[in-house]
């Protein structure tokens, strides 16, 4: 059975049918989209608290408005955050 390529080598999957809005934080501008519980079909690790965002838990998907130098796209830098963790972030 062939191994799947690393997620870092695959193109980023688009975020479908979620409305994203720009927000400004101390470190720049970010696009933020709600991930409803019904669409949350994987576990993720919140970059703030390092705790699991479980399958079926509503949360936020966040990515920079402008990609980092050397990044293929800003969407490839997206991360999944607990809603409360993102709200507490300055």
C-alpha cells in the first residue's frame, strides 16, 4: 500500500462554504472562519493551549491575510483554534 505524501507537500485543501472575515491582532491581519460542529470531522491541536479540538467541536480556522515569506499560500498556513483561545489572543 502506498503511503500518502506528507501534508506539508500536498496542496492546501480549500475551506469550502465557510465565510471568513479579517481580524487584526498584534502580530498582523488574519482571516477567521467558523468551523461548525457538523463539519469538524478531524481532531486538531489548538496552537494556543496545545489541547485537542475534538471531532464534532465547533471552532475557528485561522490563516494570515498575507503569506509568510517562502510559503506557497496563506491558506497553507491555516490553523484550527478553540474559539475561546482565539478571543483571548491579543
